[in-house]
C-alpha cells in the first residue's frame, strides 16, 4: 500500500522517487498503521478459529453428556460412549472392564459388538494399564508396540476400566487440545458408569430392605395369628382325648366345631398368604367368562352363611343387570374378603348392605357396614400388605385380605377404595370396567345358547 501510494500519488508520479522528504514520514506512519491492522486482523482470525474449535468441542461434549444423562443401564452408557469417541477421534475403540468375582481380571465385552467397536485388542496391555493406572500402548513410552492406545478410566473408587482406542490418526489423540477433550470424554463416561452402578446398588439395597421388612412383617403376623387358633385346637383336642373328662355329646360336638372353625381359620390364613404371593409374582391367570353379578354375590353370601348368621344383608342391584366378563372365582373372593372384614370390625347383629351401580363404562360394587368407620387418613393404608388398624386387638388376620382385593381388582383393570359414610360406618367399593358387558337382551340370548 505504501509503495502504491508513492508510485501513483507522490510527485513525481509513476515513479518511486520522492521529491519532498516529508512524504517519508507519511510512508513510515502508513507502514506502521498497516502492520498494526494486519497483526490485529491475524489475531482476530486466530481467535475466531480457536472459538470455533471450542464451540465444536462444547457441542460434542454436550451431545455426549445429554445421551449419557438418559442412560439407565451399563450397556446403554457403553454403547453411547463408544459411538461418540469414534465420531470425534476416528478409528475404533472399546471399553474394557474387570469381570465380577475374578480378582479384577480384564475381559472383553460379552455382548454383540457395535460397528465402532475395536475387536481383538491386547488384554495383556489393558490389564497392565488397569493395574498401574497409567496410559500405555501405541504412541507412548510404555509398550509402544501395541496396536492401540490404552487409557485408564479412573473414578473416585480408583480405576474402574480401560479405554482401548485404535485411532485413524494418532495426531488427533495426542494434540494437547484433543488430549484434553479425550480426558473430558473419559471423565464423563466414568461418572455415568459410577452413577449407574450406584443406582443399581441403591435399588438392590432398597429391595433387600423391603424384602427383609416384608419377611419380618410376615413372620410377626403369622406367629401372632397362628398362636390363637393353635391354642384353641390344642385345648379342644386335649379335652377330647382326656379319658377322665366327663363330656356330654353336646360338649364333644362343641369342641369338634371349635377345632373345625380354628383349623378353617388357619387354612384361610395360609390361602391368603399363598394368594398374595401368586398375585405379586404375576402368576395368577384371569379366567374371564360371562357371569351375572347377582350369581357372584350369591356365591359369596352362601360361603359366608355361618359368619353372617344373625345379620341382615341388604342387596340392591340395578334392574336388567347385565352379564359381566370377569373371573368369577377371584371377584367372589373380593366380596368374601370385604364381607369378612365387615363382620370382623362391626358389632354382631348389625346389618350389611351390598349394592351395585352401573354406568356406560363401569360397574361399581359397594359393601357398607355400620361399624365405627375408618380413622381419618387411613383409607389408603388399609390396602397395604400386613396393615391392620388394631394390631394388638382380638381380631385375627395378617392384614392381607384387602391387599388381595386390591391386587385382584387391579388385575381386572379396575380400582378399589374405602371411605366413611356420613351416617356412620365404612364403605368399601370396587369399580370394574364394563366395555365388554352384554346388555340385558343380549345376556338372555347368551344364556340360551
């Protein structure tokens, strides 16, 4: 620019001669300004390039972190890591971890390898890196004859694994900026793997705590509730076998009924425990057939005939009751448990009401008693396993009846609940879906063939 100014504008023009010496000062100032502007522009270009690289690295790290954050299993985290490392550094790679229960011996992943996975890496070099927590392999001073670079993956518990990377270009790995990026990748991967492992450990611990609590509750409930019927059975049986006891025929019959009733109570207790275990395990298969609701209710009342003696049971069913597709045995068990619960916690001789309400899509069955009702805030807890309002009371049971009802109703796609009546007493209800119900005239045709 200075030379062009001299040639075209300074007299004599079209020559590099300078007639006036003051132009020399102008030339120097113009040269200095040009050099400064060029230097600033060059720095700006370099900073723009650096900012572009940093932006790209930030996007890469963000993408990796975003996918790792939603990884819930060890395998998912490993797949995400291998894919992102391959995209950024090229070549192939694999994450190597020690086998459980084999003294920290590094093994190759057992799952199906990804297209980006490194196959056939040197496990001896990986084991050395794992044991010494140092980088080794190709391009390093340690075991440089290896065909890949091996990086230790270090967490807060120490080395948890090894990254084996066979890069397409080692320069993309060992440049300072790229090496820092790779170290950040490894730190992100290690944190995710440790998070997943901690989550699994916490879940296993919670399951062990719940299992231990469930076992303790079961043992406590069974030991408490089997003691009373066993004592009655032993007492009645010892009286019957006592040769010196002067018993009339009526007394012997009464003792026999006592043994029968208490044995039946123990049988019901055992059946409840087995039913709850089967329902929790998901092994209970619903045998859904078309049944009239009044027959299901009648079957439950027939089985509880002795327990309902002295009580008035009022039933209120809608006219033109339809057939409902359900498992009659299980729904009958729900009604039996609700009726037994009403008998157990209400004064003798008080009536019990059973009603049903049908809507377009649902059928609601309600059992109402005249007892003391449910304490406020306990309505939902009643359906928990082993929960009883009065644990030390005279009423037997392990607190599984209502939880069995809940499991059965949920298996039918319905819901169950309880609340207090304004007039006094408790109201237990369950709602079943009616999308597959038959109208009255179709029900008659169904029954006729």
